[in-house]
């Protein structure tokens, strides 16, 4: 069974994936951050390695994940996505973080 998850990408990744605005991805149940990213990379292979390291699978340093006004960047990759994301009411946001002083 699958769940359709709404995903918002930062501008540079939208350009790389050749998409406009929000995308909708079918994600294997139960939908987790890991299964969501697997589906994203399967659907848009040009994004492989941009969000997480291809060897370790860890999130890239300047990438953050948000949903329902909550930072999910450091949650376990196999933790189920929030109910509002699973229902399609809220999108899963992939954000390019900034650094500097």
C-alpha cells in the first residue's frame, strides 16, 4: 500500500529535478522520512546525493526537513511522518539551510 505525500523542494533542487512548485510522491507504507527520500530519488534520480550522502545515507549538512511547523531534521529516519503529512493536509518541506555570520 502507498500514501501520497506532498513535498516542497528548495528552488535549486526544483530546477535540478525540472519541476515547478510542490510535487506529490507515492510513498510505501508506513511513510517515513527514509521511504519518502527513497521515493524522491527513485522518481527524480538527478537528486540522488543532493539531500543525503549516497554512501552513508545521512542527511547533508545544509539540508533540513520540516513539517507541521516542526524541525524533523534530527528525527530517526524510520520514524513515521506526522499524521497531517500522511493525510496530505500538510507538505513535507526540504529546506536548504544557510550559514554565516
